[in-house]
């Protein structure tokens, strides 16, 4: 493969160097922010040697080249274009400037939750493994010494990210809002302080303690914010606003002493006295409302959401689901868990099955090479190469995949399959379910894949 020729052709088809705002790359994709999208010929780019797919997302033109290739093409690209390389963060910032307020809000949620996903996925996987072991031990499939050090410590480690989730969210939100991350973490710690009643016990024990404020004008519940997401994010936003203003007006010699103190004190009082209680209720209503709609509509709601999930992903709006999903899982004692993860799993394996069907049906060698890798990747939870490299390009496999996703998710909704933790949304997703739901989850996966593959063959 001639990397220089590939880079030269891509540059020509995106409108030349004058149309490039920034250029960066990740492990598999060339990420370009271009000034005038109308000058980019995506169809021509897709036919360039080495290109496996092209799509637009989050204000960027992303060109799939693959691991080991993208960096070499990128080096040639910036040399020919006469531009300097941007980091992924810089490219995202440049892309964000082109987005409307709604997409900026979704990006902000992504900036808050995406960095903490590895922590909650690791914890979720371990929770899933421990649930599976407990199930097999209780039903005689295995004999496990639950007093052994390995079991005791693994059980201790498994839910740690969810136990201190508010601290993780606060730390990440502080970075997104431009506040001191350690002050953000302190706000998260305050909101789940051990002196407060654990929010998970309120349903069974009621509120144990209240505190009068404003000379007895009203009382607030001395309850922590376990299971809540929205109050933490808004509290950290308030912290950021106060901290930034104080930095501007406080003399340098006092800044390091008084700014952190005042920021924490004012934010904490505002959070506990007014912002927190209001947003706690808002978060409860959001989670309860979504759960009610899902439960009320049953398999119809599951089917519609499964049908719409992939198109939603194309807009980037699925990043906003992370906040809702985290809220549902954190409050699983009342919500039962998250149906969003289940839906994502059905969608991902449906996309993978459609791509693997194309692998056996197509005679195009380039398409076969794309399908083999992207199909397996989608089954394991990564669908971008499958969607943008194959199903969307061919159209009918995409239609087949969303129908397959709808069927599988309708079955899961009818049988009440809900995730208890985040994980890899695909074949390994059963680890995020309760053991009693393993069978129904697997049936949902099989339905999604079978319908998707069969319809792809029929449409072909």
C-alpha cells in the first residue's frame, strides 16, 4: 500500500489543505475537522485504497483506516497538507465549535461519563462474575468456599466503583467544567459522607434524621446521594462557577487559601439546602418515568427502542444515555436495573450478524476484509467499523440489523431482562445481568442475530 498516495487522494477529496481546520487520529481513524463539509466527497474517499469506511460524528469527518495504517497515512497527510498535527482533544474542541447547543450538551455529558466508563465497566464485570459464581454455588453447579481470601476480596472489590460513584462523577465533571478536580472530588465525598443516612436504606427504614435550616423555616433530610447522578453534576457546575469567579477577584496572596474554602462551603450549603433536594427528586422522577414507560409499553416499547437505537447512535445522541443508564443502575433497588444496556447489546450483535452475513454473501474482496474484522468487533460491543464501514454503506444490511435489534429487544422487554452493571454490550453482556436472566438474554441475542442475518440474505 502506498501511504503517501492514499494521503494525497484523501486530501484532495476533502477539499485540500485550506479546507482543513484540524487533523488528528486515534487507533483506527483519521479524524478531520473541515471548514466546509460540502467540499468533502465521502463516496470518493471510500474508494481510496486502504479506506475501510467514512462517517461524520461529533463534528468530525472520521476515516477508518485500521490499526497500524492510520498513523502512517496520517504522517503523510499532515506533511502533504503542510499542517501541524492536533491531539484528539484539540480536534474535539475544534469540532465542538461547529455544533449547536444541544449537541454541545450531549458532548458535555460524554466528557463527564466516558472517562469513568473503564472504572464502572471493570467493577460491573467483576460484579457479574461474582453473581454468576454465587448462582452456580447456590444451585450446586460449583462448590465455592465463600470464606476464602480470594472470594472475600473479590466480593469487596466488585462493587467499589458503584459505592463511590458520586466521587468519580464529581472528579470527572470538575474537569469538564474547568474546576479543580480535587475540589470536585471533595463535593462528591460530602454528598455520600458516612454521617449521612445511606440513600439505599430510605425505602425500607424511612428518613432517620432531619436538620432545621434558616432558623427553623424548613427541614432537610440528612440523607446521602447514593444512586443519584444529576445532583452531583449540577453541584460541581456550581463549584466551577464560584471557583472561577473567586479566582478573578481574589488577590493572589489569598487565592490559594480562601478560594478552595469558600468554594467548598458555599457549594455544599447550596447543594444540601436547595439544589440537592430538588434535583434528587428530579432524578427520581426521571428514572421512575423512564422505567414506567418501558414497563407500561412492554415488548412494544422494547421493540421501538431497539429499532431506533442504531439511528440514534448515528446522531451521537446515544452519549446522553450514559447519564440516564448510570442513574438507572445506581438506583437499581427501585428501578430494577437498566434496559438501555440490554438494548445496546441487541443492537450491537444485530449489526455484527448483518456484517458477517455480508462476509459470506459478497464477492468483493475489499468488503470481505472489512467484514471479517468489523463483524467480530460488533459482536463484542464495538459497532462503529461495522455500521460505517459496511451496513450503512450497503443500506439493506442496516435495515436488517435494526429490525433484528427490535425483535431481540422486544423479547428482552417482555421477559424483563435488565442490566445490573455496565460492561461490554454484546455477547459478553450476560455478565451484566442477573443469573436468572441469562437464558432470556441469550435468547434475545440469538433472535437479534438470526433475524438480522436472515433478512440481510433476503434483502441481498
